[in-house]
C-alpha cells in the first residue's frame, strides 16, 4: 500500500535501531509512502525499507557488530572511516546479507538521501534512482565529521545530512506532501546543545567555512525544527513516532542487547500507533 504523503527518517547513529524496528513493522503491514527522506542512519536503514527486506538491518547489526570492519578505531586508522566503507557497501550487501537492488529500484516510493554540501554548508536532497549507482549518496548522508572521510561526487564534497537538515519535514511539505509521518530517534523532551568538538571541527575543516558555520548553527536550527514539529503535531498536521523515554543507546553503541531492545521498542511503538497513523493519513 502506497500512502500519499511523506515519511521522514531522522538519523542518530546506532540510535537508528529504533527506526529499524518502526520500518520492520511498516514492512509487515506493507505500507510505504509516496516520498521518503532518510538522513544519515535513516538513509542507511531506509535502503532495506526500499527493498522490502524485513529484518535485514537488525540481522546485519546482530551478526557483525563486533567485527572491526563494522565500526572501530582500527577501521578508522586503516581507512579513514569509523565504519569501513568497503565492508558496508560491498561485502555486506553483495556477499554476507544480500541486498535486493532490483526490488529497491522497483519500489514506487521516491527515496531521498539528505546530504550536506561542504562548499556551501547547505542540504541537498538526492533522489536515489538506482541503488547500485547511487550508493555513494547514501554513504555520504551518514559520514559523521571527524569519524569519516568526506565523499567527493562530481567534483563536490559531501558529509552527514544531519548537519544541515536533521529532520527534513519542511522539505517534504515544500514538495507538496500535506501528510507527513516522522520517525524520530530522541524523546519529546530532547533538545540539542553545541558539540564539544567544534574547536577540532574548525581545525580539520578550515577550508570549508560555510560548512563550519552550518555546524555552529546546528543546535539552534535543530531546536527550531523541534518546536515546529510540536506545534504541527498538536494541530494534527504531523504524525510523529518517537521513543517515549530518553534513549540511553549511544551514537556508536556496541551493546548488542541494548540495540536489540531499542529495535523492539521501535517495532512496538509503530504497532501501537498503526491505527492512528492510518486514520491520520486517510483524514
């Protein structure tokens, strides 16, 4: 079932396992959206949603979490990426837990990966038309500053989409979606504060002043977006699925039980919200 509206998937590193649970329930109920915007981990997990492979994202984490190629300081020292790019884009989808590229490309849902352009500091919403050819955009969407190499595509440079537009609900509205469902990875009381690593960020990315400026403004922009979401949610114009309590799982979490529990929480929350979601979309 393709619903006429937008689905927005927030990032958050390993907190994205909450999103995995939500998407697994959506796949169980066979519901998709006209437009889906994935940011960082949201873009990553959105791939398995596009290919309709329920359980795939959790399976990858549970099987390979402790491998150095999955995420480690060793991987970063060897490749420049805390998450080994070759392992995640080649070894996993083509050998270990095969990704159904054909099914993803046949999905009528428009899937967008949100990235931040280094030269301008502005967000870009890249429509993924071909999973085999466009995977660098998915990867760029999750490239955390200081933990990954920037990605060069067609002479421009890109990093984590969450820096410039963590929750692209306004972009979805701008594209004509009157109904929007948000999957957030923080509880309702959360507000973002300034990154303690900003002095290091300024040194490492000194050639990209607009990018640095965007990073400095990120907490203010993020919190303004949260205020917008709360107003629209209370007015019945947005539907939000989010953790009910503060998430204790860290961005680079390695505790398998904690991640599995968070995934189940997302699944249960989506199940609980399902009927209300349908009523919202059909109103």
